[in-house]
C-alpha cells in the first residue's frame, strides 16, 4: 500500500448495516489506513470486509462504549500525526482525499477541520457558540460558501480531521458522554485552550444521518429512539453544566424538563405508548443529569 499522507481514518460502528459501511469504505482512498472500532464483542462481517479491503484493521471493544470513548479507543491505535473521524453512514466525495492531503500540507496550524455536506440537510456543519455570531455566520453560510477554510468554533462530529500535534494525548473526548455533544465539548475545550477550528468547503461528504448503528434496523428502531432521547437530554444538560455553570444549565433545560414530564403524562393517559416513551426518556435523561447520575442508560444490548 502506497502511503500518500500522514493520515489514518477511524470509524466507530455498532451493529452497523453491511451496505451502509460498505458504501462508506468504498468512498475512502485505499492508500489510507482505516481502523474500524466495533462497539461490541464481535464484528459479524469481519471476514467479508477484510477480504474486500486490504487497508482496514478491525478491533472490537467488547461492549458499547459510545461515540466518544469508542473514538478514543480507536485514536489510541493511530500512529500518524493526523486522524480523520468518520461516521459509518458517511460517504466521501470522489476527490475528498486528494483535497484533504493538500489541506494538511497547506494549513499545518489547525487543531480540527470539519467537513461540509454535499446533500441537503437541515443541520449546519459548523458554527459558533455565541448566538449572535452564529446567526451572522448562518446567514453568510446559507448564501454561498466559497471560502476553502472558514474559522469557526464548532464542527459536527460525523467527519472531523484532527491534528494530533495540537493535542497533549489521543484521549481527546470526554468519556462521561455516551452519545451526543461530544464533538461540541471537544471543540469548546479546544477553543478555550487557544486551538483553531475550521470548516472546509472542499471537504464534502454525503451524510445519511442516524444510520450508523441501530438506526438502520427497523426492528430496533424503538430501542434506538429511546437511547437517543435519553442521551440527548442527559448530554445537553451536562454540556452546559461543564462548560458554563450548573445554574445556567438549569435555566437552559427548565422548559424542556417540564415539557417532557407533562407530555409523558399526557400521552400515558391517551395510551399513546410511542409518544409517552419519547417524552418519558427525555425527562429521565434530564433528571439523571441534573441530579448528577452518570450517563448509564444503555437500553437493550444486542450483542
């Protein structure tokens, strides 16, 4: 395998649909090493993928570590100065890796560079923590983004280029998170330490969204939704408590807390189990975070 640049790709999976991961791997230049971290005891399609791709290494964690801890597990095995975190439900554009090599050579002082979406999505791939700055950025971004690199304060975690020269170690994610807000927390701490974060219009990916693990399996959809609802709210409060203060975090979540409680009761009275569970698990996630209980909800384990 011819080495093109000092870069390794890390992909964290959890019972990921074979086709979704296959599409992701096909979009990666085979001259780059890929480390697949399976967040369970066994990677069932291991032989299939190892036979098809000679640039991949597959490691199993033994249990579901979540996004941040799973990526830390993989990043510890990276021997290069740069790592690209990719979600398994991401497909890179044809010229992605030629451009990423040029960007690394050209912009050596960055800490993190985030990618942008080639498909239509409701979510911005980058932004600012300050609301006023973010609104200004959003208006400019939506008009047309022609700049190759835009300096920002956060980028989404589905595709992130990391410069290890700017970090003290490879254990970069706060492992108190299990799901959601890990990349925002990383970006916040990076900015606070004087690091630089960019969003690149040249690095474009197609992101399916919520298809990297249980979300692709209709039979497990309800379990996946419970897991997401619980952890979205737990992580939401924890992020603001950690990066601002406890009182500010309470103020941020107070409306969501009472709304979730009242709606869970309302839908329970209507015998609407789907909506009852949705708001009940949001309420429980917030409650556990507010009273300081660790992010411990894992739902049913499927390995």
